[in-house]
């Protein structure tokens, strides 16, 4: 007969209802497709303002943890739900995924993969989207300000002043708010984002396509030109993404796949809404890297007996492999005393 302590440990090992249901649908999706499945989910819609919600370098630790031990010959279905994030981190994550799975990666977007999330999706061989799904523009941002917008404002100022020097007093206070090197940094950021997306589309989605250059140029014009997209927050539907030339597979074309994907999506959203978790990176074998408020926890389990963190009812137990504090980053200042703007695609 097990002791009280042994039963208590077994209850902890089984995890919360959120863990069990989410992992059940993860396993079902992987069984149906015959491929590896990783969810890469952010809770930005449920917990806005928490550091770490966006794509960042710490996410690679989670991806390394959940990719370890997978049969890479099966490829990868990456289920994405993210607002985007840091450009450099996005580049690093995509390079890592390609080094693990080559271009045998499908992006599945049940609801939203915005900005840098769209760039990650563009690094796949195809994107699975439903009628409710959206991607977004990939133009880079400096502190929430579109890099394209800053460049356009400078060009407009130059044109106005050339046409009428009397407008100098109007433009002077506007231009004075920008650092002298900002326009150059914006132009480099635009080129960087376009180069990354171009390379990933060439390597994956349009590999071997004799008309790849024209198609990729058309896609980048639609996704990366702020003058066309109007707003970085714009939502691009599956139909719109298909119209601009991306390889989109309609989720509704396979009813069973749709059921598995949306059930998994809803289970992840329930976890993010009802527990302290704000980011979930997890595979079909119940190996997860879950970030909760002020902590990151690696959970190790098996398909038959998943181990999980009872996020809804208690603090993380010390029995897990590793618990790391995730400190809130202190704001950095430049020599001029102003906050540096972080380059993001969010």
C-alpha cells in the first residue's frame, strides 16, 4: 500500500487538469499527422505587460529542451500563437529549427502569429491556417514606432523643406526628437528583416520554384511595406495570405485535422487564462518548458504518464529538474541618457 507521501507525489506527477487535457490533444495531433508537434504559445492576450511574452532569446532554451530526443526524420509541425518579438532572437530561433529539421517544418496558426511570428511561419514549407487565423506585417519596429514610418517622415521633411524653406520651424521640433543615427539604423533594420524573410522563403516554401524570385518579391512587398499595410497591427486572413502568394493550406480542408488543432489551441488558451503560465513550449511527449510569473520550469514526462506542474493550485514543487528565476530586465540607457530602442518585429 502506498504511503500518504507517495500518493501526494503521484498527484503532483499527474499534473493539473489543464496539463492532462492539453497533452492529450498534443499526443492526438502527433498521432494523426505522424509528425513531431511543438506548441509555441504566448499568453499576451491574457497577461499583457509581463516581460517575456514576446519572442526572445530565452525561448530557444525551451525549444532545445523539447526538441531533445525527438525523431527528427518525422519533421516538425510548429503550432504558433505569438505577438512577435525581437528580430535577432527570431533569426536565431529559425536558424536553430532549420538545423534540427531542415525545411521539413509546417507552421500551424490556429489564431494569431503576428510580426516575428509571421516571419517564423514564412520559414516553413507551408502554413496551415483556418478562416479565423491571421498573420501580420513584418516591418521592424523601434520602441513601437515603425522603422518605415520614421524613414518616411525624414524623407517627407526633406522634400517639404526643399520645396519651401519656411517649413523648417515646423519640422525642426519633430526631427529633433530622433537620435542622429536613427534613420540609418531604421534603414538597416528594414533591409535585415527583408533579407531574412527572403532567405527563408527561398530555402523552404519556394525551394526549386523557377519563379521564386518574382513570388518572393511580391510577398515581401505586401508584408514588409508599411505604406501598403498601413498598420503593424493589421490582421491578414488566410485568404489574403493566399492571395499575396504564400503557400497556405486551409485547415477546413481536413475536418479531423481541424478538430485536433482547434482542440489543442483551446486547451492551451485555457491554460494561459486560468493558471500563472504565460508561455508554453511543449512537445507531444509531455516534455514542456512553461514560463510562469517570475519562474520558468522544465517539465519532463512520458506519453503514458505525463508529469506536470499543478499551475492552478500550488507553487512549483522543488522536485522538478530545474527552476530558474526570470528577472524583469532593468531599462538600459544610452550615453545620452535616453532609453535605447530595441529592434523588434512586434
